[in-house]
């Protein structure tokens, strides 16, 4: 599946920074591919953070993506920093 604008929403905005939430059935490795968020290039800025729920129809994961590039409409995010990676009980 590809990026869908309905799945990206603003959580907070201040001082030129936006905190986003994104949910998708895609894997984190697909989301962090350069160009995945190109359709949102006019909204996403370098330094923005995206809180994400990924693989929601499989083995769900959650984490943070940092927007590390947005040049000429090509958006790239850093690899996801996972939240809750270990569950020992």
C-alpha cells in the first residue's frame, strides 16, 4: 500500500515544528523509504517528527520517524525508532 493523506494528522504545532501521527498497514521499512511521503511534501518540514503505528493489519509496531530531508518535493524520513520493542511477560 502507499501513503494515504487521510492517515496523517497533526498532533501539535509550535515554533515551526509539527508533531504528526500516522497509521498504516505498511511496514516501517516501507514507510522510511525515500519518497514515501512525497504527496505530503508541502506540509512536512525537516525536523518534524511523525509518531507512527505501522503494520496495523499484521504484527503492529509503533515508533517515531524524523523527517530528515525534503528537497524538490522528495521527502525522506530516518529509520523508525521503535517504541515498546520488548515485552518479557
